[in-house]
């Protein structure tokens, strides 16, 4: 709305000052208007953004809350972090009436991540943090009931800012001044956070946090808010020592079960199948089938299983085979193998560059047990979450190409070793306490794909 303003001094001066009032002045709304759902929220459906039908307000309110309902924090999490997190979920839930609340919830989330790291730091050193002077080696212990106490000691104007380094529980020393980047590095060095892909996201998180600290107007979506809240729940729970079942960043150990992989390469179409142990009795497909029994994850890429190379995304072990499906049933009934759980973040993989070709990733215990005829070339050990990440990185090295940088800063791997086989084997023996450093029998499911010329064929 527009209006005119008469200056109080105009009575004395005889001048009349007129000004146009901004049309975007706040309009006082009624309670009923404030409770009216935003139509933009109604278009956000479980199937995505709807350009036609809209959800009913009751269904939209329930859907938005269900998007974040599973993002619960463990009871061990500090109260301050927990209260701030619940504020985010409340803001998201009220986005049904105020679409801008989704943006506020997402932005506050990146500030909450820094709060959580700070509060976890303060609680991690129960007896106080130990600081060591880099000059004379003097060591002091400073009580840290809150992160403000930490910053008073090592912050920008802290009493122990210059020349002091933090002693980790491992005994190592690190530079620490309380910044978000140093908090992230600290959490990883103390083993509170892990994962190579996760570590590449740290720079992206800092960028988002800095954008909130130096804001410009922007508008996010309900999905942006929900994804941020769910990711934060995983990060916070992991800081306090808990993983998330089915999580995307810090998942709980995955369940492995006994599975049969069967294939019939002599039959038209080269059919193949994967069966659970309790399905073997009903397997009666015609043809000449070859089968193996493995301990693996059902939804993994089991078609590519190989005992010498890591061709599945998750750890998979051979139990029996190859042989006929009848023999597989007989072995299973006689042995009754047990299931287990495995973690897969930050695994070690060994790869070779030889004759212009890159091998697929191997487990360390397999690489150390290779015969002399297979030991030539350049050997590299990397830490990665998945074998495909390790292979892509070594291929970049072989081709002399830089790793892609945006948006998360290069290949999600950490280089551990680069050299010949003898030194690699010594490095592995110092790192891996494997009960058996022996080469398994060469068993693999026939590949369905042609191998690239620069890849060492299994």
C-alpha cells in the first residue's frame, strides 16, 4: 500500500514533505490467515513436485513431518545440541504455514553442526584438554566444561593460542584453534567420524555454514530442509558414538546372509540368478547351471563376484563352490553356515599399475599372498569406502589426470602407499592383522561386460 507522510516541522516552515511508503510494509494478518497452508507446500508430494493436483492440508502436514520423523537423536547427545535440533524439526513442521521456515531450518542446521562439534569436543576430554607448547614442551591441562572455555584458551584471543598444540588421546599433537575446519579434522583424527566420502563433504559443509554466516536472500525447498535435518541427525549421532540403521552417511553394519549365485552360460541369453538359502529347495530351472555359495548382502552387485578382486560394492566371501545346485543344497544342509554383519567405510584396497593397465582393487591379504609372477609393477594402497572409488583414483594416477574437484574436493580416497610389491607387503603386514594371508581359490562369476584395454583382466 502507498501513502503520504506530513512532516511535523511543516507547520513551522510552511513546507510540506511527502514520501511514498514502501508497498511491502508488513500487513497484519488474522489468526485464520496465519493458519492458512501455503499452496507451495501442498504441491510437495511423496512423488515429487506436483504441477497439477495438490495435497490436502492435513496430508501435507503429515507428509512434511514424516520426512524428518526418523531423524531422532540418541539419548547420549548433549542437551544443548538436542534442543537446537528439535527447534529445527519444529521449524520444518511449521513450514506448512510459512514456506520460508524451510529455508530457515536448513540454514540453522549448518550452524547447529558447528555447535554439535563444539559441545562434543568439550565433553570428549572429561579431565580437561591437554596442550603442549611447541617450544619448550611444557604441557598444561585446561578444564573444558563448555566450548566457550575451549575458545578462551585456544581461540583467536585465547590465553594459549600461540605456540600450543592439542594432545589427542592417541598421543599425537595437532594445531587447534576452535575453527569449524579444525573441529572436523579433530573429530576424524579422534575416530568420532569416518568415511572417505564423508570426509570430502566437510569442505562443502563449511561452505554452506559460511554462506549462512554471511547471508544473502535465498529460498530453499521442503526437500532441502528435510535432507539437511536427516544428514545432521546422522552426523550428530555418530559424534556421540552411534550409527544410523540404513543411514546414508554413517550406516550401521550391514547384515550378510548365505546366498547362492547361479549361472548357465551355455543356455540362450546366459541366464543367472541369486537365491536366498531358504529358496534353494525350490530351484528347478532347466539347463546346466553352475552355482556358488557366498556370504554377502542381497542387494549388492553379486553378479560380479570374484575371490581375487573386489568386484562387489560390499564385502562378500566365498563359502562353497563352484558346483551343481544339488551339491550346493547338500553342502548347505551339512554345514549350516551362520550370518554376520560387516562395516565397509574406510577399507584398505591394493591396486597395481603394470604395462599401462590398472588392476581392479584387491583386499590387502590377497595382494600380499600373490605368487612372484604377479608381483611386478607399481603397487598402490588406498583407503576408500568402495572399490570403485579406489579404482577410479588409481586410473587418474595412471593417466596423469587430476581428480575432479567440484563439488566435494577430489576422489573420495586417501593414499596410503606407493611403491613396489615388497615394500607394499611390508606396509600391509604392519597395518592389517589378518588371520590368513593366503591366496583364495580363483572363483568368479563370468563377467557380462567387456574389459577396457587399460584394465588388468581378472
